[in-house]
C-alpha cells in the first residue's frame, strides 16, 4: 500500500508516528509522513534509518517573552479543556490551512491516510476525497464506556454513561466551531459530536497505549483498538550514551532520573523548575540525573551527586535508574514502565494528571503532583516514598515485563492491513 501519515504536536505526539512509519515500511509499504512540530527535534534524521519519507513543517516560533506568558497561563489553568483549547489556539490553528493542504496532497498520492486524532483537517480531506482514514491517539483516549467514567473511575453504568454525555457536550462547546467552519467551506455537513465524528474514525481508531495499562472495554465498538506502545526500536535512537554519564552511573547507587521533557519549552521559569529538581534530590538524599535546558541556566552550582544532561536516550538510561520523575507524557510514562521503574509525576497540563491517576491505581506511582503547587519538599517526599517501596518496585517490574513482550508497532500495522483488506480500500471516515 501507499500510506500517507500526518501528525502534529510535541515529541510525544510525533514519535509514535515515526515508529509506526518505520514498521509500515518494514512490512513493505510506501510511507510518507507529514510532521508539524513545536519542539527542537530534527525528525528528518529518521528518513535514512527507517527508510520512509518525512516532510517536516515547523510551527511558527513565538518570542521567548510571549512563550513565558503563555506557559504561565497554561500551568495556571485548572480546567483541562481550557488548557487544551489554548494549546490548539496557539499551536494548531496558526497552521491549520497548511495542514489541510498537506492532507489533501497525501490523499491524492496515497491509498490510505493515518492521522493524529487532533488533526481534524486530515479527517476532512479524507472524507471529501473518499479515502480510508485511520485515527491514532498517542495517549489515553477518551472512549465512552459504561465501565469507566471520564474521570477514570467506575461510578456505575448509569452514572458513567451520563458523565460521558456531559463530556461530549463540553467537548462540542470548546472545539466544534473551527471544525464545522472548515467542513462547511469544504462542502461537508457539520459534526454532531467532536469526539465521535472528528477525533474518532469509524474506519479504524488506534490507541498507542499498552493494554497492560489501558485495557479495551467490553462495550467498545469493533473499530477501536488498543494496539500497544509504539516506541522506536532502541537501535534507531539518535543520541548515544555519553562516556561521562556511563561513568556517573557506575560510580554509586542507582540515581533518580528527572525530566519534564517537551513541557520545558513552554515552562515560564526553566531555571526555577530545574532548581526544584536539584533541591528535591538533595532533600531526598539521592543521586540524580537531571535533564533540563542547562544552556539557559547559569546560577545553579554543580554538585557531585547531580549529573546534568540535555539529551539522552531514555530507553538506554531508564533501566539503570532507581526511579524517574517526569511530567506524565504518554511516551515518557510508558518508557519508564517498560523499563520496570516507578514514576513520580509532576503534571503540567492536559492528560498528564490522568496518567498520574492511572499509575497510582496500578500501584506504581504515589499519585500526581501539580506543577502549580509542587515544592522541593513535596517532590522529595514522593521520591522517598517510591525509593522505599518494595511493593511498588515489584508491581512495576511485573507490568514492565508484560509490556516488554508486546509490540505495539507490529500490532498497529497488522490492524491497518487487516482493515484495509477487509474493506477492499473502501472509504469510511
């Protein structure tokens, strides 16, 4: 098959598509991936190693002062939908027309389109041009079920269903207008539900999360599948382990790895949050590897128990650490668990709190801290609770072992191939 793919967002939104594209190419398909990103990674570097075409489009870069104000506003909002609305307003809407043009190009040149669930221009282009379209959620997907409420708790079938109806109403209120404006311009009918008619696909919807963490519900439709974590093969990681880091790892007890990943790009105070991690390591009495924007930080003195790093392969280093402090992004969270290490999550925005709640329910994390209210003392207490818990370590090793026997990339490819063969390429949204 000739397969077009389109994604947008941070590294956590793009890496699953890179991994899936590589697996599709390995299975013999011709793949083109259109990427719109707002971090500093060069995704073109994967073209040669994975053997498929990558077309990247950088989202317009805002001035540093503006990004600080935006980051402060995002972190300060308690309403998850308002946080997401802000992200879409500042990072998706400015490139929405470019995404539509690119999606139409992919539809003309390919037999099937695979797109990030939030990239609604791709769904519109596929529907208008009569092309099968696969929707991919690279994180926990809000799939309605009588077995689970939108709050990740089972409140009983009736209450769960009622809450999903309310959630659908709120999603329409926040996100329906720009979708319908574009659909109307393209000669398509408005959506009744953003969730059902834009984010999901009744052709095939894939959730790139391990079923060991997020099992499918018995009442889901047949076109919803939890395919597993779509991580890059370790040999395709571009960042080698520095000799100095190897020496640090071998020089004492296992350290705690600390990283807030892509959210550091919008954090208004990268120096403050880095000092938070340094101080928490000191209070907790542990060695630490801290990944941060060290090039922007000049006033934190070096310490022999702290190793500073900007880039490193998480797949290589996490198994050699005692625990990982992170923001709760889907990719980092699953990489930590797959390595058999417990998490301390400091949620900044969007779905990160949901990951923190889920990991607490699974017994592999003490529960999420909040970026707005976290202190070095609170973070240190959570770190110590993880390091001192044999039960938590045993549980995360058990789940990590299950994940190590999964292959989300291969499962996703098999589902796409099976669906295409079954429908003979016929178009469904």
